[in-house]
C-alpha cells in the first residue's frame, strides 16, 4: 500500500481519493504542511487554479512544503488546475509552484475543445474541462501521451502532469504509473 495525499483546498479532490482507495492505496486529504508527513506520494487535483493558489498561500508554509515534497523525489501527479499550479510558467501570467518545467496556457483549447471527452493518440480516455494547453516543455520533460500530437500527459522525473481528469474517466493507469509500489 502506498500512502498518497491529495491537496484538498478546492476542486476535484474527493474523486481522486476514491480512485486511489479503489487501487488499494491509503489516501488522505492535505490542507497543511503536517499532513504531508509520512506520505509516499501526492496529487494536486483540478478545479480553479486562481482559487487554489489563493487558498494555498493562506495556509502557512504549505506552498513551501509542497515544493520540498516534490523536490524530495516522491511521486507527484498534477491534473488540470493542479498542472497550472505546478507549471514553471502560466499564460496569462499568474503565480505557480514551479514543480514541472512546462509552460501552460489556461483554458488553452478555447472553443475548439472547451469541455469534451476524447481519446488520446494512444487510446487513453480523456475528460477535458477548460483544460490547460501545454505550450512548451523543458529539456528534462518527457511527453507520455498526446492528443492530435500535442502533449496531454508529461513527466519530469517524479512529477507527472496531466491536462485532463483521470479521476473522472476512471483512468486508473494514470495513478498506477506514478504510484506503483517500489517506485
Ligand atoms: N481552467 C481551470 C484553471 O485554469 C482548470 C480547469 C480544471 O481543472 N478542470 O484553473
């Protein structure tokens, strides 16, 4: 069993807890730095990144604790608004944690794909809800999954970033890869 925390300030954290528990992991809500103690992994869920950032910066020490948790090498999965929070750079400009060397554009698919269910190029089921678009990836980032050739799942060492909602598509593989035993 892997103990995974889900940042539970705003957005879709409850569905992540349910998926993780369905995989047999111990999943807990994270709202303070202390909640990270003893965890093996972490999820930053979707929702609204500006609201999440506001709540995050009101919790003393939490932003720094999330940065050092990711820096420790433990697996981290960030999805949708969580990807916006974790990105190195965001357009239009807003603050972020800089856990993952990507540039993302909020709501970057516009009307073309505002909210949709789709299949990635490798068949992964995608639920996209006002999803960010990954516009640039750094040298240390690998593209794991694409949609029409564009990255929708990327990875930089221990940090995995999805523009979509695996917790809504029942895509347990998205968890199985970062949070496999013996990572
Ligand atoms: N558009 C949201 C944001 O930028 C993300 C949407 C989502 O998490 N489904 O914060």
